[in-house]
C-alpha cells in the first residue's frame, strides 16, 4: 500500500513482452538468464536490440511461465527444449515458437514471432526498376533455373513470394512449392513443407512432386547434390525452377552448383538468372534516425533490399563454357546499391558500415 505500485506478475510480464514485440515488429524475443536476473532483447530489422532487464526475483518465474505456456518441462534447465505457444495463450493472432538452451550463465530462451509479413508485389519491394523488368521477363519463361543467394534473413523468401504472386497473376500455370517452413499460405499454390525427421527432404519431395505435373517448381533451398541435380534437370525439361543456394555471391552460385551437379554444361544451359540479396535498414520515417518510441530508439524502422544480379545470356554462357565462373560479375554490386540507397536519403553510413565492415 502507501502508494507503492505492486510488482507485475510473471503472466503479466510475458503478455506485455509479447505485445510490445508485436507492436515493434520484432521477429524474435531473446531472454538470457544472468547472475543478477535476465536480459531481454528484441530482434528488430535483423539486429538484436537490448530492451530491458528482469530483476532476479521475477526472472525465474517469467522463464517458468514461458515454458509452461509452450508445454515444456518447467524444471528442465540443463537440456535444450522446443515448443509452441498457441495463439489462444499468447494473446497474439498467431502461434509463437519457443526454444530453450542451457548456457554457462543460465538458461537462454528465444521466442520466434510468426507475424504474417505484408504480401508485396515485385514493384513494392523497393527493387531497381531494371531488375524488376528483367526478373519479370524470366518469370514469364516456361523453363529455366532462377537462383537466389544471401545469408539467412536477407529477404530471399519475401522476394520469392513476390515472384510467385507475379506468376499467379499471369495465370494458367500449376505452381508447386517445397518449403522449410511454409511462411505464407498463398491461395492458388500447392505448398508442401519438408519434414526431415520423417524422411521428407527437399530431394524426396521434389522427386515425387515432379509427377504432379508442375509447370513452376519452387525449392526452398538446394542443400545437397541430389537436389541440385534434380533442379537442373527439371529446368532443362520444361519447368521453371526457383530456389536458393548458400554461396555468398553470384559467382559463388555457379562455382558451388558446378561442384554439386556433375554435368557442368547442364548447369550453364539451365541457369537463367542469379540474384544475391541483402537487407539494409531504413531510417525511421518518424525521427529520421534520431531515435523515438516508434523505432524503439534505434533510429531505423523497416528494411530495403540490396540486390546484385546476373542475367545469363548467350554471351555469358559462352564465357562460362570456356573460362568457368571466374568472370561472372554483376553490373552493379551490393556496395553500389547501398550507396544509391544512402544518396536517396533512405539510410546512412553507419548502416553501410554495419553491413560491409567499412565506411561508404
């Protein structure tokens, strides 16, 4: 009493963290137990940002509440656990995934928020107009291989979904996707989720789904030699194939694919376009980088894609056959794209340095 505000309960704290993370547009909530309590951070626009600290007297109760909601063993702290919180319990419009892990300072919990991303068209992604025109031309083709590369969280899936919406609007083609996981359910597509624990890998799914008469096949990722060979063969036999491959550069995509697929000439013939993508944080429209409540004092809100790309034409195929991938080079590289974004006042040098490790 005496005007002292009561300490919020663990359920209240968890509900407030989830609501705050959703409002801020966070993709994840990180909670790390320490000797004095717990540190809480949100992953905002790809960057883990400190938010608050939980005092020691409530931290354990908050961790226990999260594990209880996720139907995990509340007493288990020495082994990793995975679970989900139903939307009815989270107070959100979607389920959230919970993963725990033991560390030397105590338990770590990461909560993944599956907020439905805004369904964008290619024209709404902020891509260069010449790239959109070239990509649309490739997507109108009946066959060929379109490959995206870039680190996790670089926006590849968002761009692929925009490509699928473009193909859907063209009409008349049977589209099948194999994803891990399915991030957006799009009416008009036949979408499949891999389950490696049950043996449904990308390669197994692709083998069987090719018998379902797809005209467009989306493979969430080319992870092994078998999937690479299937993708190349499908692209050569009348299918438009869209996939991702971890390589780090346009040149690296050809280098890796030629190692994974024994027939290097089939690779050269099948690939139509390669795109290497990153995401650059945009200055907050409200505060223009100064920091405000809208951007959780980060100065940034939202991201814009940086894409370097290579369109494989007859001339480049000749170079690939004679010299290999060594001379593959995009017309404009990622750093040039980023400098253009800064020149338009959409981002700044600090963000450029975070991405590339040096000043613009």
